[in-house]
C-alpha cells in the first residue's frame, strides 16, 4: 500500500522533525527491530515529501516557498547495526550508514 499524502497522517513525525530543526545536533530514535527501523525511515521520508506537496498547493508557483519545506535542510541518517535513525541538519558531517 502506498504512503498517504495527507500531512494529517504524520503529526508524530512532524513533532520529531520540528525538534530536529530546532536542535543543533538533530534527534535520534531507536527502533525495536529491523522492520520498525525501515518503517520509521519510510514514514520520515514520506512526511517530508507530503509536506513539500502541501507547500506546493498553498503557495503559488514562483513563490519562494512553493514546493519546498523547512525540513529540506535535514538529512535522515540510519544505522542498521544499531537500528537507530537520526534526523540531523545537513552539513553536520554525519553520513548515511548501512542504508537500505
């Protein structure tokens, strides 16, 4: 089943992303198992994509905020060995590890 495009479905993820935006070092979330780790990564990516689509709908083409989101400045860093997902500001020197 494809991910929903409704931003209402991702309120928990937006809380996480807002914390990551406000923090210098981002946030870290541990998953209990590999399936949960993968689902969490997918939900974060889908939430960012849905927010980008939402911004494209509310701002006219040519507007600075059309089709972009403040979450675009974040990177999703996943470590499959520790089942940890970190959402960090771009340029912090952290890299993707063991991404699926």
